[in-house]
C-alpha cells in the first residue's frame, strides 16, 4: 500500500520471497532437529529434491513471464516465484504440527 506502482509491487514481492525463504529455512531446521535419524535423512532427501524442482520451476516461470510484453507481468512473475517458497514453507509447518510442535 505504500507504493502501488509496479516497481513498488516488485519490491514488496522480492521482499516477500526473501522473508518466506528465511521462514522456510527456520522451519526446516526446527523440523530437522525434532526428527529421529531416519526422519532427518528423509527430510534432507525431500528438501534436496524440492530444491531441484524449485529451480526448474523458477526457470519455467521466468521463461513464461519474461517473454510477455507489459509491466503487469513483472509482479505476476515475482508472485509466482514467491508462491513456490510460501507453499513449501506451509507444507513443512504442517509437518511440524503433525509432529506436535
């Protein structure tokens, strides 16, 4: 709301991505610390596979939105990128809740 311009939206979405990424790392570490050894190995394997998928998905998002003309596609692209990290964060948060934390 401070800056509704396209650039303002872009800055907000970039900051949102960074905040969700930091939260993802925090939740991952917390969940990892609570799991037994076998669970830790599975979480690590899952996160590594997710990172490979995320990187491929980010490239796809960029390929789709960067070919579009018009500034409206910039925030759409950044929002799609942020949503990937947000969704993974929320998934790991749910796993922590199942674990009772």
